[in-house]
C-alpha cells in the first residue's frame, strides 16, 4: 500500500475508535479527504483505495485537479466537496463542478449557487459556515445571522440545506475548541426545532476529529493526516511526510 493509502486507513481507524468511544456508530461519520496543495495524483490514490469523498479549498486549484483526474482516471468518480471561502465571481464553477459546498455564508452566494446549478444535476448539497470564534478575518455567519440564512438556503430551489460547518480558532485551548463544536451542534438542533432539515455537522480536522466526533460531527474534513504536512505557503511543493 502507498503511504497515502496507509494514512487513509489510519484515519478511518481513528474515526471508528472515536465513534465507539462515545457510543456512536462509525458509519454515522463520513470522511472528506482534503487534498488542497497536493497534486491530482495523490487524489487519485485516494480514489483507487476506494474512497470517494474529497474536499478542496481553492477553486482554481480544484478545477485543474478535476480535469486532471478526469484525464488520468476517467473510471474513478469522486464526490467533490468545496470547503473554502467563496467569492461571488466563482460561484458558477462551484455550482457546476461540485456535489457539496460547506462554506456558504451569505445570501448573495446562496442565490447565485442556486441560479447557476445546472438543471441536469441534483440540488447542490449545502452546509452553512458559522463563525463561532469571533475571528474577524474568518468567513462564516454569526449565530444571530444563521436562522435567516438557513431559511433562505432551505427555500432556494436548486440548493439542499444539509447542515452546518465550523472551524474553531486554532489559537484557543483545546477545551474552548471543543466547546465550539458543542455550540454548532446546539445551533443545528435549534434549526431542526424550527422545522428545518439540518442533519449534518461538518466539523473536525486532522488534529481535533476525536473531539468533533464526541460532539456529534457527521462530516470530518481531514487533510494533513492523510496527505502529509502542507507547506506554510500555497504553491510550494508539498511533502508526503505523515503528520505527527
Ligand atoms: C485544510 C482544511 C481542512 C483540513 O485540515 P487538516 O488540518 O490538514 O486536516 C479542513 N477544513 C478546511 C476548511 C480546510 O481548509
């Protein structure tokens, strides 16, 4: 097995162990392999290992990788998740080329994605990103803005509201980050009690997936634990060293 396939199995084992530890079924949690900064060849290894859900954060990089995967491995079908910040001039590509978007955080983006979703495809699966750490530079709605945006997304014809997404502030202590996951779960419960269908919690990454699963994560987005450490700056060659 390749290093990537070995790492993938190790992450799936971590997910299963974390689920069991809190009395959940491992099948309740889906892994999204986040391939940003890594080449299409690495992504293909994941697909060849039988894993379908992959995530990307930068649209241009994602588009060229999608073309490359289609060329090199036309038989392998990925489920593409867009998880990065969304600029309004990039919505068409996202609406056409992705199955899921985790980072919707304003009405204008939601409306454009719905209008641009091609008719032959099923509705775009949407999670709303919530900013619970108060970091100003980060995308995501505030908890106050969430019910309004959720109602908009739920009613747009070509979007399907599926859940909420958050990224805790990595500078905060672990206990605070875990409390952030708990708050996201509560916000999803609040939406459900208002009759919205909002089953998914997209939370947890390489370093904190156990905490996220203990707080109810159903979609974990894992990059470095599978593909290796990313260089600090985008565009530099990435190493395949497994993360510690
Ligand atoms: C990069 C990224 C991840 C994966 O992070 P790792 O720490 O490498 O697992 C998850 N979610 C988002 C939104 C990301 O941009």
